[in-house]
C-alpha cells in the first residue's frame, strides 16, 4: 500500500492546502488542478497522479492540529469527510 504524507508544515491557509495536495498527490501531472473541494474529491479517486483509480492508499496528515486551527473547524471537517468517504483510503492524522 502506498503511503502519502500531507505535510502540515506546508499549510497555512486553504490555498497552501491545495498546493500541498497538488505536490503530494499529483506530482508530474501536466495540468493544473482545480483548487476546490470538488477537484480534491476527484483527485482522491485516483488516476490523476501518484496512485491509480481506486488503488488502496494510506494518507497521513502531519501537524494536523495546527492546520485545523488555520483552516477552521468547519472546513477541516468537510475535508476529512471527503477523505474518509473514499473506501480505498486509510487516513490518519498526527500532531
């Protein structure tokens, strides 16, 4: 199983969250992704970068508490709901 680390040190607001997602999930992609939650959901399905469609992966989000404070509870909750809605993704956070 591929493990992907979202480095919370690179996140200070929503735009930097999307930049980090692009960096870790779509490396070598020849197109720019949409920086919105719908595009994030599509990326998590797979086939856009580092893993294939539906391929089992583990995503670890480091420095999560710091990012939760920066992004806010509601937005963070939506992001987590999108991630855990994908049955092929094992998700964990660290502080």
